C-alpha cells in the first residue's frame, strides 16, 4: 500500500495499520528487561507462555558449568519426565542434569516483598507439587480427593512474587540440584533487581535448598552467594529418614514390577521373590550396583533411626532388610551400606546454616497418607519423623517451628493451614 509523500497517513490506512499492530501484539511476548544480566554460565534455551496449572510462564535453562552429568534413569521409563514437562525439556524424557526449569507465577513481576522460590521433592514436579495437586488424579496428593490449586496460587493471590524450580531428574543428585537452586536465585535477582530471595523446600527439596545456603557443594560447584533471607522447610528430612529400610517388604510391593509395583522409588533389596519366582533389579538399588545408580538423591537423605524407634518387625525379612543379608524372600546390603555409599545428612548438619538465614521448620503430624504403608514407629507425617523434620542440628538461626497435626507428608504443598503458616513466616 502506497501513502502520499506528505508525512501523514490517511485516516483509513491509519486505522488498518493500528488494527494490524493490535492483532500482532496478541502474538508477541515482550521481553522483560532484566535489572542485571543473567550469569554467563546460564543459557536460556526456551520460554513457554501457553502452559497449564495457572503458571504465567516456564523457561528452560542450561548450566554450562563443567561437572553436571547425564544421570541414570530406570530403564523401564518410570523415572522419565512426563506431562507438559516433556515439552519444556525439549521433548526429552531423560534430560541432562545440567538443565532445569524456572516457573513464574502470575504477578511475578508486579508483586511485592521478597520473591519466593519453591523447591519440590522427590519423584515430583513444580506443577503437581505447587500448582495442581490433583494433576496425577485421586490419591496423588495424599488424600482420596485432590484440589486443583496449591501453595503457588495461595501465595501469588496474596501479592507475593512466586517462582519454582523444576529438576531434570526426579530423584537426582542433590549436590547438582543445590547448584541449580543457586542458579534460579541468581536469575530471580537479575530479573527483579533484588538482593535476596526466600526459599521454601519440601521433602527432598529441603536437601538442595539447605545445601545451597550451607555451601555443601561438589568440588566444581559455586559457594553460597549470601542471597537467601529466609529458609522454610516443609517435612524436610533435616535429620534424615530410613522409611524404605524399616518397612522394606511393604515398600517393595509398590516398586517390584513382578509383584505389581510401578512406583519410581529405590528399593532396599537387590532381589525379591514374587509369586514363587526370584527376581533381581539392581537398577532400583539404593547402592550403586552393576553400573546402575538411578536414585542418588534418595541415598543422600538416609540416616538410621533403629536406635530411637526400632524396626517394624511385622515386615517380612525385617532384620536382613535393615541390617543386610539374605532373608527368606529378599536380599540386600542394608541401610549402613547405603549410608556409607553417600548419605549427606551428617555433612549438611556439620556445614551448618548461616545465622544470617532465618530458618523455619514445619512438620506434618498426620500419618495417614492414602495409598502407602505409613511410618508407624513414632510420630510422623507418614514418611518423615517429626523429630527429623524439626531437627535443629547445625541451623544457626531457628526463627520458629510448627507442627501441623492435620497434614500428612503429601499434603504439605497444599494444606491451607500449612499455607497460612508459610505466609505468616514470609511476612
């Protein structure tokens, strides 16, 4: 279309041009100008704005620091990425562990107060953990009926700037994942021009969150940057856990495929008899075996509680499961061998959380997780003992603790009493 050389656009073409610009604007995502540049070792590979479960956007990043590895995955696919996370990881079901996702909630760039980074637990993702507890259907949230919103919406609707990290490996090495918690914080700081972030770590997510602020890192890793204001742990194994070894038989029935199991979780056993036939599955082992090491993050959380709470002697092969050896139907190395192969609990406690970080510990008090054999040897949330979740060892500044008696381990990401307590602590 040609316009007269008068420097003015006739009315009708002007209206058409304005309409065209309006239409195009609907398809253009305007970049947000970062207050500071992202770290040079981080590469943003993709941005997604048409996503599910109420998030505003999700981004995939690659940490190019040498040291990240391709971790092992169970060969039957049970540990693969699923749902929209496959798309976010570029269609790769077994992503490289140097990659991670950064989710942003509505209001991430307009809310007030210190930004919040949510860190999910084992065998989970930011969607089910924080935004849609019912994503995996009934019973997936620890109750028979699951809500469609979680802590993300609770905090975001109250004006908080909320982010969440998603890890490539669902049971991955906490040393690498702690580095990525630091990565996510660096990105949030750059984007918003802030100096610090609040961390909320749930279950296994407590490990990587706490390890970051404690500078527990691999030899190639970066130390804590002094940029966390508050650390909140929800059902975190601050003192470790031994559930799989204390309740091995019931635990294995949910894992061993020949017995009908399919859960993505490590087993205390190397062999097990199902319906009269003995099967071997080194790929499910806590201890690296026959070239498999698919669950390093779980091994790093182990600690013994037999001296405090004993062992569940109602379980088949209870003694050899916990202490190692050949039982009637199972055989395995025992918990001490698994601890020796790489538990990080003592190292984390010895490293300590700096006094500059206000730390809050919350434990669930209901051992009624639907669909699993609940921890019954002492007060627990069904998986983690209350004494472990509230363990203050090595924490320099315990600002407060809380016990929510009505919440089990899987409800800690969406229970309204928990959400209200987290909000009060953040404020």
